[in-house]
């Protein structure tokens, strides 16, 4: 195969493209640490073009190895080189997005040390002040000391203290408000660059959920139809929340083949850890809690302990309400989603109203009423069912 050798600026650009592929709303500076250099590049998803200027600094652990026995000399060399990169000031008060195996190893160490409940590196975030204290500790450790903390590969651990030293000085100079670790980088930046325009413009989260749904749900799966049906219950939802609702709706039938006693657990675990990009850890927890409720999981189920620390109480409550609304939808239609065109769910002041067709008993039963009432209690609303006066069905 023909091989093209790229320079530092092109490496920085591709790494930034990878960040935007995995974190589409990125705004800050990307730092990609390799063995011999650090590439820095400005990204801002709200600007055109989203990728700004970049610079390559000769600051890799291998390049600094000659000073490894003299910590003072290492720090002086790093600070001297960083001072030549005013671009780093662009991340003041913003995010510093981190690419590279050594920096991902630092994220794993922090996850282990803090007993963080989700072992996923992509979009793992640490505020600047805690990061500074942690990096100071890691930079002073020997490889043998680090091996007692985690099972990270031996070769990677050898460069972690130096990588921590470099990152600590980058933070001191750039003053970002947070560090965001990325599993996406140069490879993803290149791959997304050769995709057709209609694919590269798609939301990675929604596209990923649709792919999972088409593979694992029953025929006729349509998350967008479900999202429209439940939308009147959550009329005040903002754009970010509507996006999560849409993702959960697409995944809402993916555990249908599991044993009924374990559907809630499987749906929760798989969605919390699903291999998709463009999703923060709190958003993973939101979707997982919604699907847990959709499959009838108990409110006090211990399996939810991994997700509850990741988002606030209000968001957790909304996720449960979304799941209960989806459970009601599947009770009404049994997976034949076109039947929902005949039923309307809406809020009227302090009442949750289920509007049924003018005639027929298809949507009437104890299970329907029980699940409507459960949703009403979660929302703090009274519930009512009523017949439509006109026989005209509701249109999708």
C-alpha cells in the first residue's frame, strides 16, 4: 500500500477531526501526546471551520527521556517549549481534550483511584483543580508503584509519569476548566474524513442507536415514531434532552429477546456501556435508567447504583418517567408501533390524559390502566382515559 508520511500540523488536524467526530460540540484545545511530540489544535464546533490553527511541540516522553534522571531539567525543558505555544491560552476556561494512550492510562488510573462507577474513557472528565493534585502524585510515582494500582500494560506505565508531568505543565499554562479524555483521535479523524457527506454529518449517537435497534429489535422498529408519541408528556424538554429521548426510544425494544426477569438488567447494562460516541457519561446514565424503567425494573433495583451518581435527581426522575411512558406505549401496541397512531397521550394542566379511539376495546385493560397510573404518579399528575368523539384516527 502507498504510505503517506504526515507532518505535525496534519497530525494535529486529524486528531482534532477525531475529537469532533466523537464529541461534536467540542470547544477548546485538543492535545495529542505521542512518543516524540504533543500536537495542539484549537477546535470550536460553533465556528466555520471548526478546526483552527495547530502546532506541534517536541515534548513526547521519548524525546524527554534524556532528562529523566533530572526532574528539574525535565520541567524546565517542558516549560520552555510550552512558552512558545500561545495557542494553549485558547483553552482558558474551556476544555482541554486529550488524545493518546499515555493520557488514557492516566484516566484509567483516576477511575481506579476514585472508584468511579463507569470504566469508559471516552468523555471521562476531570475538573482542573482535582486534576492538578492527581497529576502531581502520578508524576512522582515509579512504574512499580503504579503497577500496584491497576493492570495497565507495563510499557505504557513506563511513560505515564512523564506524560503526567507534561500534562501538568500544559494545564498550568493553558488553565482549562476541565480535562476531557477521548477514545477518538487521529484514526477516527481520518476515517470520518473519507465518509460520504451525508454520513459524516449524521449524529453519531442517534446513528449508533439506530444501528443497534435495527439489529436487535423486532421488525418495524421506529424510535422516531415513539419519540413523537411520548413528546407531549415532556413538552418543556430542551434540545439536548430531546436528543436523549430519541436515542432511548430507538433502543427501547432491544432487550425483547431476553428472559422477562432479566430484561431490565440487560437493557440497563448494555445501554450504559454501548460502544457509541458523542455521549457524555451522564447521558449514558439517563438512557440506561430510562430503559430500565421501560422494562419494568424496580425503582430500588441495586443494578442502578452504577448510574445514579452520574446525574442529578431531577434528570434521574425524568429518565424514569420516559421509561414508564415507553412501557405504556408497548403495552398499548405490543410492538406493532403503527397502532399508536390511534391513541393519543397528552397533558392537560395537572392531568395525564390517554385518548382512545371512539369505539373498540383493543386499548382497554387492567395493564394499560396500571401503567398509565404508574406514569402519572411519577409525573405527579392525575390520570384520565377518554374516548375520542370523532372516529378519525390520530395521524403519525
